[in-house]
């Protein structure tokens, strides 16, 4: 009886460890969040976002480079849905930082997961596991010229 219990416990631990260790990398469309009518009111229009080398209006001055690393609960969510929430959270963090610094734009935004840069004007990088999904963004807060 004890032997069976030990075997059962080892199987459960092995399955749990492998499930928690999952780290699936996705590249997903930025527009899936920024153009989503459910998310647009949260993002607002006070701060403009420019990804990678996307052309931006004339910059008056830059106010520093910042990193936002956001995670979200992925339990009972599709990986794509969890990634969208993590990306939205990271964008809102950059937006809030821009406002704190008296900026009105974040330029040169790139994915920066585990300090590994992924630069795209159309996609962002997300990593999803069994319990969490995460997005890290790096961008430069700027004040646009009037």
C-alpha cells in the first residue's frame, strides 16, 4: 500500500513539474490588442505607441528608456487570451510611465523577454506556461513636438 502511494505521488509530481515548466513562445499581432474594441478604452488616446522602427512624429525630447515586465494568470485561459492580457498590462504600464514623466508617446517599443530583444512593427513576443503568461516590453518615453 505504501509503495503504491509513493509511486502515485511520484507520477503526480512528475506531471506537475513538466506542466509548470512549459514555456511556449508566441509571436502575436499587436493589433489584436490595440485594435480590439474591448481594450481600446483602457489604452486611451493620451499616449501614442510606436513599435520598433515605426515612423513617429517629430520628437521634442526623450525622457528615458523603460521596461515593463507583466505576467498574468493563464489558468483556464487560452494561451492567446492570456498573452493578450499580459501585453495589455505591459502597454498600460508604459503608458502610465509616460504620463509620470510628462511624455505623450512611447517610441521604439520592442519585446524584451529575459533581456532578449524581438523587434517588430506588427507583432509582440509572449511566453506562456501552464499557470502564467508573460510579456516584457522596452520602450523610450518621449514628448512629441507640437
